[in-house]
C-alpha cells in the first residue's frame, strides 16, 4: 500500500510540474503576419501532440510573403491560350474582392 501511495504522489508531482511548464509556455511572434507551422525533418507539419526538441523548439514561422509561387491548373482546352510572360490576374478565395495582377 505504501508503494502505491508513493507512486501516486510521484505522479501527482509530475503532473503538477508539467502543468507549471505548460502555464509558462507562451508563443511570441516577432512581427504581425500569417503564421505557418514549421515542418520537421521528414517534411511533416508540427501539430497538436508533436514533440518539441530543446535544440529545435520552433513551432511556427512567419513566411516571407515578398515572393510567392502559385500552382495553377489550366483546362486542356485553354492551354494553347497561355503564353510565357503573359499578364494574369490572380484571385484568392479568402479575399474575393482583391485581384493581384502579375506579369
């Protein structure tokens, strides 16, 4: 019985220690912007429950929005109309009122 009480006390202390660490865990962004989850070595996004290493404790980053790549699909019938260097208007579902003109 004493062993069980001892184990229970140890585990309660462990829970209390983890709750203390969790209460101090705060994420700060160096500047305003969109946050993206960092990918680990295998390329998988960090998510809820992911292990964080003390040597690589970055969870998310602010992407460089000065340049972007758009993966675009064109219907087979319209491919002949697309030319290198052609001006295009890009619309994003999240901001339907905004058009981005690129050439």
